[in-house]
């Protein structure tokens, strides 16, 4: 049987794979906050969308340094359509 600690670690695993390290996470979270303010949307809504787009783009990114710009652009496009 798995313990609650193991289950919690497993539940966090997908998010951990999105960010390369704590600095990467902090950088993306700052971008999410800026988009939420610019688009006048709740942070949680933007964070969920941003992380989904980031997850998709990171899987096929050739130059990861461009991800913040590309993900931001895509998230803003989606927000404008909805």
C-alpha cells in the first residue's frame, strides 16, 4: 500500500516535469501573474492554461529559452478568443 506521502509526491510529479528548476518555476509564475493582470483574468485561470500550453510546447521545444515568449503569446491568443 502507498502512504499519503507517496501519493502526494506522485500527485506533484506532473508539475515537477514542467519546470526545469525552482528558478524556471519562479520565472514562469511571474509571467503568469503579468498575463493575469494584463488580461484581467484570475491568476488560477491563467496558471492552469499557461501550464497546459507550457507542457505541450516543452515536449517539442528545440530551444527551451524561447518558451516563456512562445507560451505567453499562445496564452494571450487563447484568452482573447474566449
